[in-house]
C-alpha cells in the first residue's frame, strides 16, 4: 500500500482490469448524453447542463477508476486563476452502499485525474461528512455518532482504517464542512454551529468550543470556502456567501439570485474554486476571481468543459479545504464593464449620443457604439470605437485572437464583460451585439444591449437559440476584452 502524502500534480494512469470490473459492478454509468430535467425550485424549469454534455469524450481509464464518471474535454481547455501550488483537488465521498470514494481533480483545468472506491463499507450509515485534511475525514451517523476515518492510501487504490468513534450520540447535524483553519461548521435543525478542531486527527479532547452562530440556516448545500467563510445554496436556488465572526456575528452576501437549485452538493478547496454536483451525476466547476468581495459577477463558468458529464453517484461529497488561495485581479475590468452596462439600462435613443457623437439621436444603428463605449469607459485599451457594425466587432475580435466561437448547439465560453456577436464575424450588416453582465449556471446569459426597442435593454437569453439583429441571426460567438483574464 502506498503511504499517503499530499500528491504532486499531474495525470495518473494505469488502471487495472480488476479495478475496472469491481467498480463497474458497483456503480451506474448513465446512458443519457444530456441532462434534461426541471429544476424543482425554479418555476422557469431550467434544464441543468443540457448544453455541452453531448461533447463528452469517454476516457476508458477514468471510467474504470472513476466511479462510472465520464470525463469530458473541451476544444480549448479553460484555465483557472486560483493558486493551488502543485496540489490537486481531493474529493472524498460515500456511495449508497457505505463505501468511501476518492477523486482527484486538476484545479487548473477541471480535468478528472483519478478515482478510487474502497473495498469495504464504513460499517455505519453516514449522514454528513467533512474532510479535515488529505487523509482524515469526519462523518456523522444516522444514530448521531461522530466518526473519524483515517485514510491509508489513495494513490493506486483507496484504503482506510476501521472508523474511530469520536463521540457517542449528540451529533445530529445534517451537513458538515471544515474551513481548513481550525473551525468545523455544521447545521442542525436550521442552526449553524461552529466547533474548534485542534488536531489533524482529532479525538474527543480535540473537538470543542461549541458555538451556536445563529438560526435560520436552512440551506440546500454548504461548503467552507476559506477561513471562517462559507458558500451555500438556498432552497430557492440562490448562491450565498457567509463570513463568520462568532455567535450572532456574521454577514452574508447574495452571489447569484437564482439558478443554483439543481445542485445537490457544493464543494470548495478554497481559492474561489467551486464545484457543483447535479442530481443527474454531473460535476461542474466555477471560479470566483475575488471570493471575498461579496459579488458573484466575477464568477467564471465552464459549461462546455465540466469535470464529468455524469457518474457522480455518491450520497455525500466533501473536498479537502484550504488547498488553494485566490489573488484578486489587479484590474477587475470585466466587473467594471458589467456595472457600466447595467447603469445604462433604460437610457433612450434620444440620449444615444453619449455613446458616440455619430449616433445622432438614433439616426444610425448604435448597438456597436454602446458596446464599445462600455469597454472604453472601463479602461480597455485599443477599443475599435469607429466600428459601428456589430458583426464588424466580431471580425475585429477574430482578427485580434479575441473571438471565441459558440459551438453548434452549445453555449461556448462566455464571460462577464464579453461582447455577444449575433451573426457571422465577417463585418457584414444585419447583426447585433450585446454585453454579458451575468452568466447563469445553466448556461443562460443576462445581457445588456443598445438599440433594442429604441433604448438600452436588459434581458436573459439562451445563447443556443437566441436571435437578434435585422436578419434575426443566431449567436456566432463572443469577444473578450483585450488583457482581461
């Protein structure tokens, strides 16, 4: 058996036939190529991850050792900005039959590296779990006991010692999470409770200082995202962030007002990296450029490049905390662009000269004037302010290697602050351009555009099917601001 240590980054190969056979009998590899399903919370009936899953490429080794997980690859892999050193994201889980699982994910690009399943069940029915460190896990049982599981190896297989009962009864928590800085959080009957953990492998003497933070924490998911910081999803689909100081001393921020209700589990290794597991078994990853700013406008979405499109069948999931750190961007230009666009919503055509003198109170089409104005006001350099044709902006983006094509039937990789180009990026007329101000986790975009019904308008679109412009054209792709991450 391999001795556990924090593993180096990089892909892991060499899956044995016996491992493949053992796992394939225990886990379900779903047949669906898309995840079509109504969000039970949001009445608009968004279908989670129904875009992009048909692009999955089956990697035999990962499926064999990956819990029936289907890994996916994007044509242009995303790159995360979180700093994780040379460490991978480690995710532990528990299957319905009580066996522990381990999965490693590359934090830079969301690629699944390896996955293992323990040979024997834990011996009790787990209810909630929190990963303390690379080889230590805490779990509550359906009887209210608290157990510690010490992992022996997770290199080429997963093995652990017999679980140690730390406390007998009293741990009725439905959710647990550890912040990696000495604080264990749990929810029970709507109460958020914090404990001090003073050892890497704690016994009864090392878990104490029980503090009831407050009531009203009836949440769908919860995960520690940093030192005394939590992220959570509410039952109505909102994404929330919390900063905890002590009893009755905490603050919260709403990162997104809807769209997160389809996730059954939320995980974070810190550094602004978030992972969401859907009810259909897909795992998606997100990156928050500044997780401490109380805003979700800078969250990046990788809808075309999920960790896995299916196969995450665990009942419980928990990521090793405090693996990654975040460095806020020095120039948050994307957020500035979104703020500028949002502030202009409702401005009428009679005032369009503020975006360019050539607008002449709407005598010229001015959607491109508005789009370039938002970039210039946000401090973007080299903006083609003299280009008044929307598809011309697409051509400019293509000529400057800033154009990101939208795949047929898919979403593509839009980010806040991008231009949305309707029609081919060929410089011809008949198209339209919007500015992305928000990306929804289901792929829908919130956009702001000029020259829409004679004003600046804000709307939510499905980029797979949205059309606009005189020729009613589909979206061909997106243009990123030069120099913006």
